[in-house]
C-alpha cells in the first residue's frame, strides 16, 4: 500500500513540468520591441499601439495599408482608452499611444502628433421637438437644475441625462467646453463608448447625451432614431467640424515619448499624410492638414 | 423511491388536493417552458439578424474596414488557438487537482478544505479582475506581451474552478463498488485510477470541459487586455489575436454601423458552441461511454 501511495504522488509531475515549461519559454522571450528600424533601406520590425477605443479601428485600417507597403513591418493595435494609451506609452509597453484629447499639463513629458479631428455633439431622440439649446440650458440640464423638457421649450417629460464614464475623452471635451465640474453632474445613465450612448438615447425618448459627431452621423444615415442638436447656432456636422466653425471638437492624437524609434516616427508620418485621408473619412472622422487647424 | 405508495384521496380533501397538484404541475411546466423560450428567443433573434450575412467568404476572409466588410477568418483562428492554450493548460492541471482532492487527500483534511474554499472564491471573481491580473502578470511581468498565450493562460486561471469542481464530482460519482472490485483483483491504486475510475468518470469530465469551453468562448473582459485587439492572422502563440467575443463587442460598441456584422459574428460564436457540444456528445457515444453522467453515488 505504501509503495502504491508513492507512485500516486509522482504522477502529477509531468503535468506540472509541462505547465512550467510553457511558462518558462515565455519568460525568456521578449516579444515587443524586437528589431525596429531601417535595414537595407527597408523598414522592418514590430510596434505596438494602445489607447483610445475611438481611434483604434482607424489605426487598425491605416496599419493594414502600411503593412502592405512594408511587408517586414508588423503593427499591433490594442485598446483600453486614452488614459491607458498615455500610461502604456510612458511605461514603454507601447511605442505609440492613442489619445482622443489634448494632453494635460501633467502629461507634458509626452509628444502629441495629431492625425485627425472629431466633433462632439449633443444628441436627442428623433421624436424630441427641441430645436436648439443654449449653453446655459445644457449646463442647467446636466447639473439637474432643469429636469423637464417643458422648461426648455419641449414637451412634457423628465429629462434622462446620459453621461460618459470617467476617463472618456468625449467627457473631457464636453466638460471643458461647457466648463462644468464633473462632480456637479447628476447623470441618470453613465455609458462608455459612443455607440453605447447612441443606443441609450435611441431607446429612451426623453434622453439627452453627447457623442462623436462622425459616429452620430453614420448612425443617423443608417436609420437610428436620434438627432444632433446645433451648438451656438452652428449645425453639428463633419463639415462644420472640418471648417473649424463647430466649437466643441477634439483632436485625435498619436502620442510618443520624446525619442520614438525610426519605425514609429515613419508610421506617424504616414498617419498624417494625405494618403490615409480616405481611411479617416471612412471611419467618420475629419482629416487635418499638416498644420493643426482645429481648436484644442 | 420507485416503490412509492399511491394513496387514493377519496374524501373531501380531494378537490383541494387536485387543485394543488395542478398548480404545482402548471408552474413547473411554466418554468421549464420559460427557460426554453428565452433560449429560443435569443437564438431566433441572433439568426434573423445575422444569418443572412454569413457565407463561406465571411468565415475565411480577412477583416477589412474595421469589421464592417470582409470576414472573420483570422478571428476564428485566434479564438481556436486561445481555446487550445486554455484547455491544454487547465485540463491536465484541474484533473490532477481533482484526483489529488478525491484520491490522495482525506476529503475532510485541512488542505482539501482550503483548496476547495480557494476554488469557490476563485469561481466568484469577476472576469475583468482576471483580465487585469492577466495583463499585469502574463502580459507585463512575464513579458508575454499582448498575445494568444497570455489570453489563454488568463482564461485557464478563470476556468480552473469550474473544471476542478466538475472533475471532482465526476470522480466522486464513480460507484464505490468499482474501486472495491479493482482492489479485489489486486490492481494498484494508479492502475485503478487510470483503467477504472477515469474512464468511468469520462462523460462527466467531458461535460465539465464543455462547460468551461462555453465560459472561455464567451469571455470578453479577460481577453481585451491580454490576448488583445489585433485582427490579423496570428503566426504564433506570441502574436496578439482578437477573439470572437472581443470582435463582437468592438463591432457593437466601437464601430459605427457595425451592428449587423456583430450579429453575424454572434451567430458564428453560438454555432461554434453548439458544434462543440454536439461533437463531445457524439465522441462519447462512439467511445461507448454514453452521454449521461452517473447519477447518484455522491457521498
């Protein structure tokens, strides 16, 4: 019986060895930052980008085209929000971060490279008769001083306030534009992505929210029952954002440390070149020319 | 329980008794019907919106235009690879742990009780916590980066509790007579285990594995920060690969006009689950093991 016990105790070891070997092979490999740079005039290597979930689908498309032109290059795009992009770039986990807002004063150690712009517009359900809201009315609604659409000239109905979660770039653009302190906002619903906010407003007749204008336009074209409200008399559309007339907009930035690798700088140059303007438009964003012409 | 005495109610209690019986029967059928209706609703909703988009090229083509056109070929491949890593790590580990818990340790011993307590706590941990742990440990500390390996290892941590608990029950439900008979024949403990107990427990073990495959396939939160977001065909386990559930999430939440494609991808995911379920049942049938786990026999 004793001998049997011993054989019994031995047999999980092959399993453990298998698992350990799996883990150890991982330890000795350093996957990111392999060779990166210029070999024989040809670009090769691998770069990783993380950050804004708004920019990620766009960069994925740009990197696919870049990889076609430079077959030895691999570009991995990850998401997690602008905040994660900035943190990962600082820590060196990613060569390039993506942030759909300008950098703050305490992030001045990083460099931004704007590739496109995006307007943030207020949306309501398409059945809502409201024509226009003044800045004061928007502030009063979001700070819960106005609770009924009747008070701003609409029909009877409690206003459902759709707000973005902490760390979302659209939230910061919205708060900065209206100079609202986030702690005074009394939201009914807190959402993450733009599509989430649009789905919430489309499903709630008395809701108000704010989302990326490009995304909203695309969804309106697809028949989603929402409507963009003009701001300060300016219509909310990709055209007015592009011309700089629309006041509430945000830059879509790539972010690097002050010494990006040659491959990373080459990729950023490509993202800013007119060659990718069709991709930017197809993702419902607005290309910017080399000199930034959009309000911060 | 088969020899229940049937007492015929003949007196005044009969009508109330019948009403009670009827109500009970009705509510039980209603509950069962409701469960089926929910499943049917989900399946019909997904198929109506998604099936029209699915064809062979959707299943094998590359993702283009952020998922709004093209197919999901690389994503299916990444999903299968993640699942492969998950199972090849978690199945041996969990069956070994289950054997240790049932065969080696006294089930009331301190160690066994602690292991079980840990597993129960682990089973209750939200998947996003596994995602953050996987990101911090596998992706950054071990330097695996955003890769299929990180994702698979994170998922295997996540499915361990289900797998171990089901494997433990599977082994425990093998009738004691099997062990007695093996002992009477003079078989050693390890021979008994590999030749008698594990084969007898195989259907229930497989059921546990299918359950954990379901959980792994459905996972989004734990994968977005570990196996990542890259929709290219992976060349090795060290490449980042987007899983089907992450793709569905991205299409539904991030990509304007991605809704229809999200339903199509959801159709594929559900179909994969059904296929895995059915194949397991079939394989077990061919192996002559039947598909019903041993009933009773538990302590």
